[in-house]
């Protein structure tokens, strides 16, 4: 038997005339509620749009630079300390026919012989304490590109409450060349320009002080025509002599070669090492009176000086004492040196005060 069951037709929503019949509610975009993050992003986009250049010329310059090419940042000018001439750019001068006063020539000579000298020491030895005259000459020589001055900090030894600063002078290459061309240097005297060991400037600047004390003692016994050989020159001569002996006989013992070179150079040989002083002062002595040979010329001599500092360790101090040098130390360094060699009290007897 067959039953016909009536089927219910699907229900259709009647569309109002105001609605678009082609729109699909399922495809309509769903708008999520606005969040703080979205509001922040929207504000950033608005700011970026407002940052457009106000003038088309700036936009054209901007577009001409490729994006993959790094942009060059303008460098800000560096300020130069008026008391520090290390970075000051020197203008070359024509030094042809330049005439210097006696004090200026003496200043260049002293600085060239010792490489670095303190300004206060030059004021005492050359200008008799006349600071205004010294400063005028320093300014003039600086303007001509013959010298350079700078200030350095001295070591803090625990006694100074504040860091002490001193002004030092060095020759430039132009100053060294002018000094050599003038031809007024002592015979076989070498001159230097610039600094080699910036960390040892304080130590090296005291060599001139030690030289002044030794020069007085040499003058008392009639010494003249003083020449100075710094450790740079002495070491170079010693190394050349060792190389020559080594090349002549490669199988020869190195200790034997060093001892021979030390004897020829009149340098002490302590514990298998040739001791090199900070400076050697060479001088001429007049011929002695009432000699059998009146035609005999003047004799020569030398003194080796060493400046000891608190940076020297105990072993180094003992080696310098055994070498027989004329050892000097400043008053501030003597206390530290004494504590390092307190077991050898006799060593302090050979240390002279600067």
C-alpha cells in the first residue's frame, strides 16, 4: 500500500525593498571591536603620513639616495683644549732665513737632546724664572711649528690629594731639522723629535733634571763640551755590536759576546745582562798641567745617570745599584723605593735626590 506524505516546502524570508538581494550575510565582513593596540597602530600611521617634507626639494634629495646605501652622518666638530696641543693642526711655515734669539735656540737644543723636558725646568735654567718671557717664546715657537707642548698627569703616589699636572715640551720634525741645519750642536750630538713612550713621559722628563745636577759636578772638575746619549742611542749601538759579533762567529756563546760588547762600550755586565743607563754624559777634560808631554790633547770622560721611580721592582733596583750608575730619584719616589729595598740599606746611600 502506498501512502503519499505531503512535504513541507522550505521557509523563505521575505526581502524588504531596502535590502540588496544579492548580498550574502555569510560573506559580510565581521568587524572586531577596536583594541588599544589597533588604536596605537592607527596613530603611528597618521604620524608617518604627517611627516612628509614641507619642501619638494628635500624630497628630491631624499629620493636620490638609494635605500641600500648607508647615509653619511654629519660629523660634529671636536672641541680642542687650549692647553692641549696634541690634536691641534699645525700649519706649515716657511722657515727659510728664520732667525731665533739666544734663549729660543737654547730651548730647542735642550729639548732636542733630551726628547722631552718640563716647562718649569726650562724656566729655571734658561729664563731665570721669567715666566712671561718663557711663555712668549713658547707661543712663538709653537706658531712656527717647531715645538709641541702638552700637559700630563703625574702618578698618584698617595701623598698628593689632587692629581698634579705638568707641561712638557717636545720638538717637531721641522724643529729638529732646523736645529740640525743651524750647526750649533755639540760634536756627535743626536737630537730627537716627538715622543716614543707616552707612558714613560713622567720618568723621561726627569732625566733633564738629573743631567743638570751632574753637569754642575762635571763643570767643577773642568769638564767642557758636554754631549748626551740617551738610552735609545746606546741600545742601538749595543745591538749593532752584538749582531756584528754574532755574524762573524755564529757558534760563539751569546753570554761571551755580550760581555765583550759591554766592556768595549764601557757598560756594566750584571747577571748576564748589559745594563743600559737612562743617559750617558760625555765630556772633555783639559790636559793636565806639568805633564812630560805638553802636546798631549784633552782627555774625555763620561758619567752614566739613571732615574729611579716607584715603578721599579726590587730586582731592577738592585741591578741598577750594582751597575754603579749615578742614580737619582724624586722625593715622592724615595719613600716607595725605600720600602722595596728595606733589607739593603746601603743601596739608599747611592740614590741622589732630584
